[in-house]
């Protein structure tokens, strides 16, 4: 990529990762600039960090959109280009074992929110979208409208655990409660599952007997603030490609997975 990449960010909380990314852009550790910050939560204190830097910031209030849909589903305005069958077939958030009504409610309510989020993002063209503590699963409806070039994903996420262990909402808490001796964080591309996309980078830290959930979170966040900007810079420098690898497990068994290859 020639010149600076345009980075959009989605947050839900305090935005310390957002801050680390903005500072890395300012310090030219990332050849990029932040072009918008969106939040699903009007209370997200990280929005203030964007405003202080004069970065356009907006809210798409998921909670009220979902509440509205629950109250009066018949009144919901579904996006014109929403095809439930297609989205359901692609998604990997719900399995056949799950209650179909739950999956249906989730995918439809989120597509309504996501269509409005895409509208809010529309004035700010971007090369990379970073999820920086964005606590919402994205559905294929949204993902396909951002990832328009095959095999060139452009939505990154940071997760507070060493994936594929402890996907979900509380990576550090789950790591701690499991009694792990090592914890860490992972930056990965988003795919149709929950925290399942190709891994770009990881950092680990030791968990000692005296550690608490608070010290673990502290150690982890410090590493996140280094790792996320580094991974974003790899993207900005055009050093990341996603390739499909086939692995032979022997006895006629094979497994295929899309993985990230970093150009040295
Ligand atoms: C970070 O620990 C990030 O890894 C985590 O939320 C925190 C956000 O902190 N993200 C997730 O759990 C995503 N599922 P921040 O708002 O201070 O950057």
C-alpha cells in the first residue's frame, strides 16, 4: 500500500487499545490514520479519546435497536439486501444444536443494527477496520459488505486470550479461572465464527501464583497495546497474506485452514 492507510475503529468500552493505535499512528509506528471511531454503546468512554483527537465519532446504539426489535418485530425494517437463508448458511455462530429461534432473532436483529452501522460508516472510506474492544459478534451480513475482495480480509480484532483457547466475552477471566500458567492476547482477522479467523499475531505472559484477575488483565493489556499496532503496521506495509493450507494428518485424514503468512 502506498501512503498511509485509512483505519476505522469500532469500540464498546474504555478504548485503551484505540488510544495505543492512535498514538502509534501519530508516532508513525503505523503508516496510517484513524478516519472514524464508532461505538455500539453511547456510554463508551473511549469515544472521548476520538473526540479529543478530532476524529469523527458516532454511536450505533445496538441495545436500543435490539430492544425495539424484540418489542415490535413486525415493525422492523430489514435491509433490502438482507437474505436470511444466505446469512444463516454462512454463519458459524450457531450450530444445529442451538434453538433455531435464538439464531434467527440474533441474525435478524444484528443485521438491522449492522445495516445502520454501515450507513454511519459510509461517509468515511477506510482500508482497514479494527475492532478495539468491540463486544459484538459481527454477522456475515456486515462482514461481506466490508470484505469485498476475495481472500483479502480487512476486519481485525484483538482478543484477550491465546486463541483458539477461550474465545468469547471474557478471555482473561476464563484463562485465570482455568488455572492456566500462561495467558496472552491474539490479533486475528474476523471470519464468520466467534474469534475463529486467521491469526496474525500473539503475545504471551506468565501467570504466577500471586497473580489475580486484575494483574492478569493488566499484564495482558500492556501486551495488547504493543501487539495491535504491530499487526496493523504489517497490514499497512502489505506484508500480510491469507493462504489456504492443506495439512495431511495421516491415515487418509486431511484438514484445510486459511492461515496468515507474514512476508519477512
Ligand atoms: C481488551 O482487553 C480487548 O482484548 C477485549 O476488550 C478489552 C478492551 O479494552 N476485547 C474483547 O474481549 C473482544 N471480544 P479497551 O477498550 O481498553 O481497548
